[in-house]
C-alpha cells in the first residue's frame, strides 16, 4: 500500500510541475484571457517558480489588470524562501 501511495504522490508532483510550467509559458504570451487565467493560477499556486513569471508580467505586460494581479500575487508569494 505504501508503494502505491508513493507513486500517487510522485505523479501528483509531476502533474503540478507541468501545470506551473504551462502557466508560466501562458503568462509570458498569448491572448488576454490565457494570460489572466495563468496569472490567477500562479497566484494560487504558492510555488516559488511563479515569482519570476509574475515579476516579469508586472514589469512587461501591457494590460493593467494583468499587472495588478501580478502585483497582488507577488505581495502574497514573496517571503524569506522566495526573495
């Protein structure tokens, strides 16, 4: 039973990594709706890899809503681990 649980946890971790990577790519390009969804997903992820993507969006995205969401997400995500 422990082996099955370990496999399940490993698969969940891989799926989570794939989701973060996908969201990072979508935040960097694509249409407004894709970027908005990616920013919201990264904000909820609490994954340190989201910090760089959100910071880039804060500095470079032409849409003020995306920049605002990125700023609010960074406010919650940045701490001693990610700074």
